[in-house]
């Protein structure tokens, strides 16, 4: 949508404020389902919840061009439904990772999953202009929507919530996973009935709030960079849409690679005896302080290549959060990881709504990209201070 939104706006006479509204409407739905999806995944398994989400967001993607041709409210509603489906994805990812991966490999596992997340952003930005030229506005939405529906079918037959239910997992591998600290089956199959999620207890602990604030800050910056960078390169650097999308996509390739590096580094440091708390604080510090400094530096760039270099470092640093707060849910409360991630993701969704919409308001009112970048850098700095003060890598909940 960050690419297709430009021709849509031109066709319908929308300004930056309307584009910001369209960008944020995805997050209206996205904000509603992370907590519900996480709780359901904790109680009934991540496979079914994530599979349903994939199907919903893929069908909504396919319906987007028709909605846009109908009216702006119809487009906003369709984007919100897409967000409803995608809202369950990250809590389910953490839920499944906690059950499939031993403690010593969690940072790398989350980084690998998130590498797919960023690769999708990169492929979408690179492919969307060609798809627009080939099939008009409907092109990218039809291709990506159909791909998602097909993947939902594959997921239904291939995925399992627990490794012990997968025919491809050997006894030796299962022992390695379960003896390595993965979350055991708590769905009732062994006579255990899961208790209701203790939200009051979860919210009474400072490390939980550190994760919530971290997710808020991360999404504030992430969705602004994802949604608005094509327009930034077009308006500030004077690039055409296709080149603008190309320039915007390159940082996401770096993010996928740096996320894997951060995960490997974190697991290596922990394996060498560095405390988990120290590792999480250091890695997350890079993930917030790095982008804050780079976004300030971006305001002084006058060439597209210079801006691309600075932005690439900024986005690359944000990938360190995958081995910071994103894996920390599994450490402070592994049995409630879906609910913890869901609460934090709800806060992050709200940040994305406010950030993407306010960016459009600021640009339409003042035309100042410097204001947008300075505000975003300040939010990152606040997140770093909060995380360093209140986070822990130790288990908080049994």
C-alpha cells in the first residue's frame, strides 16, 4: 500500500492526510486481535489461530482494489479487516517458537522468523511497481492475496503447534527440544486444564511494561519507515515511484540480514556466560539508540545515496530488537508468551495508528519531513531509556 497508495491518491485526488488515514486503517484492525490471538494461541495452540489469520488477511488483500474503487470508507474497512487477520501473526509466532525451540536457540529462531517478515516488505516494495505496470492497481493485491490463500492451505496440512505432534520430528530431536526448555503441552491432552490468563498479575510487573513500551516505540518507528519512505524519496530526493520503491526496499534486505546477525550474537554471548539481562539490554539498546541517531543524521542528507545509506543503517539497527524485547516475552513468562506479546502488540498497533496518521497531518500542514524525523528519533530515545531501566532477562512468572 505504501507504493500503490501513490497512484490511488492521484486517481481519487487524495492528499497526504488521506494517505495517512489509509495507511493507519490497517492498524485499526491490527490493534484488536493481537491480545485475543495470543490468549487463544496460549490456550488452544498457535497453528489454528495463525492459519485463520493468514486466510483472513489474504482474502482482504485480494478485495482491496474493489474496495478502493467503491469508496474511501470501503477501502478503510477492507484494510482494517486485513489488520484483524495480521494481528494474530506475531503473538502466534512467539507462542510457536516457545514450544518448538530450546532456550539456547530462541534468539536465532525469532530472528529467522522475522527475517521472513522483513523479506516480505522488501519483496513487496520491489515487486509492486512492476505489478502495477502489469496489472494496474489490482496487480500486486491479486498476486499477494492469492499467494496467502495458497499458503494457508499448506499451513493447514503441514504445521503443528507442538513438535511431538509432527511426524517429521525424530525422538532425538524431540528430546533436544523439550529437554532444552521449550514449553510443554498445556492444552489439556495430558489432563491439564489451562487457567485463565492472569492479566492483573502480568501488568503489575515492571519488565512487562518495559516490553509494552518497547513494542510501542518499535512500531511507531517501523510503520512510519515502512509506510512513508517511498513518498520521502519521491518528495525530498525527487525520485520516480519505481526508483523510490527500490531505494525504500534496500534497507529491509539489510534488516533481514542484521536481524539474523543480532540473534546469533545474542545466543553466542549467552552461551559464553554473559547474563541474559545484560545481553537483552545491550541488544535492545542498539535497536533503539542506533535508529534515533541515524534519523537525526538523515535530516542533513542532500543526496539519495546518502539518505539511503543512513536509512539502511537505521533500519538495520532496528532489527536488533528481534533479539531484544521480541524474544524477551519467552524469558519473563514462557507460559503466557502469547498474551504478553498480544498486550504489547496492541500498544504497538496504537503507536502505528497515531504515528502513520500524524505523519500525514504534519506533512500536509507543514511539509516538514525534518519534524517527522526528529519526533521519531525522540520516541526511539525514550524507548531506549525505559528499556535500560526496567527490563530483565530472568523469568518473572512461573
